[in-house]
């Protein structure tokens, strides 16, 4: 069940935006480290304030809390987080309960639509899986003919454990006094917020294995393995027209371009295309594709059932289109907590690292295409 903490966590959102801007600008490692610490400190402060407020206001009766959709722990979770409280923090090499890991993943994809649209998978303790090419998973031949080579070409192994994603869990000692239910909620919320920042960056803008990052949707892979930025495949105006033929025509070209892979093979993409835009551009796209019906209702829709998702990782003035199911993204290996041997500027708190394997890469360079946006406003004469 998705967490529903009231408030907007304004301080954390401000520090997160500052941190992401430094990454995009290519700031040096020292500035990024300072900004990361400030973001974590603000996250701890905002979460502590919200959770302690809810502790004062919520009914502690588990049955009532459960009926209201509030946080109720399983017996295993309660045992684990009671031990955290008794021990005064995480023991070395602690691994979060499987059910907590599952809830973290559910909260991640529920609170961050881009991760859901990409198809982020939770492989649990598994760090590798078998990927199949549906165009090669069958074979015609003689009854006793050789098929071994054909089967081998249809399946390949994908390794997820090559990269790790680390979240810093700062646990104020006062939080432990609130009990296991609130410690679990605090840790789970912290993981979701921390991992969402790293995952969205890595799965969209990741610079590849040479930088110990995933290969992002906005990148291309050259024949020699070099990772480069995608170039624009065209310009979209979403210009108004009497019957919407301009918008339909522009997006027709996008769908058509995505309907073949990098090798020129056809693939089905209808109802599988996602458009990712910066929040700055999202309202403009929405405006150009919103109409008022005869009964006064406002309806927003794009042709070809294209799904629109916002992400701060997409540069303003551009739109990324990708085909669902064509990008491999997964978390694996469980959440392992260890004490961190350095401290942040937070008094009366303990610092841990919680690590998990993660990786992502497109199946080919046409998994996603990048377009420029040129949405103009003003006096526009509709075309007949």
C-alpha cells in the first residue's frame, strides 16, 4: 500500500532540485557531495517532523489503522524493527524483511509514474535473469533436425548485479523511541525518496558502465560501445488545427519511427508508447491537447493512446518517446544495511548505507527517440 504522508516536504524538494541541477551542470564531485548531504539532511528533517506529528494524531489500534489503510506490520516486520529499536539501530549486514522490500518497490512505482512506465522489475534476491527474443523462440525444421543453435540464439542472460544503488539512511535516535511501526515507515519512505532520485537519473540520463551507471533512455550506444547523447529526431509543435490533423500527423511520424527497431525489423508499438516531458513543458502539451465537450467537461488525450509522464530528468524544450518493454530495468539482491564510517552534519543521529543492485539499458538505440518541442502561444489562426 502506498504511503500517504501529509505535506509536500518543501525543504527536501528544494534541496533535491538543487542537487539534480548540479549533476546536470557537471559540477565537481565536492559540490555534488555537499548538495547530496544537504538533500539527505532536509529529507531527515521533513520526515521526522511529519512522522512525529502523525504519531500524536493517529489511533494506535491496529485494526482501526488497517481499515483506514494505515501502516500495519507483519509479525516478521515487527520482529525485525523491534530488534532495530532494541539494538539502537541496524545491526551490521542487516537485510530488510522481504515484505518490506516489496512494499518499497510498490511505493516506488506508485509514487513515481516514470518508473512504472519504464517497467522497473523487482527481482528480489536474484541478480540475473534470462531474456528471450520473441522473434527467435520458435523454429521449424525436420523431426530429428538440429535446433540447438536456434535455441541458443533465442535466449541470453542479463546481469543486474553489476551496479549498486546506495541510499544513506540517517536515523535520528529520537525516532527509535516511537516504536517499530514508525521506524519501518520512516525507513521505507526514506528509501523510496532516495532511490527515486537515483533511479530516475540513471534510467534516463545514465552514462553507462564506464561511469558505473546504467545506460539511460536518452543515450545511444555506438558500435565501439561508446555512450553518446541522442540527437533530435525532429520537432513537434502541437499546433492547433480544425480537426487536429497537425498533432495527429506529427505523432503519426513518431509512432511510425518507433515501429521498427535499430535493425529495421517491424514491431508492434500501438498502446505501448510513452512520452516523457519536463514538468515545465507538460502543462503546454496538456493545453494543446485539451478540449471542452458539449456538456462542459474538459478532456485531455493524445492520439494513438500515447501515455504522458513527467520527469525532471528530461531537458526543458524536449520530449522523449519510448516503447514499453524495450528497456531492461531492475532492482535485485535485497536491501542490505551497514553502518557508515563517516558522519553528516546531523547531531544525535546514526548514519547507515542501504545498498541494492540495480541496472538498466535499452535493447537498442530505437528503444527511445528524442524530439525538440516548439509549442507557440499567441494569436494563431486555425487552419481550415
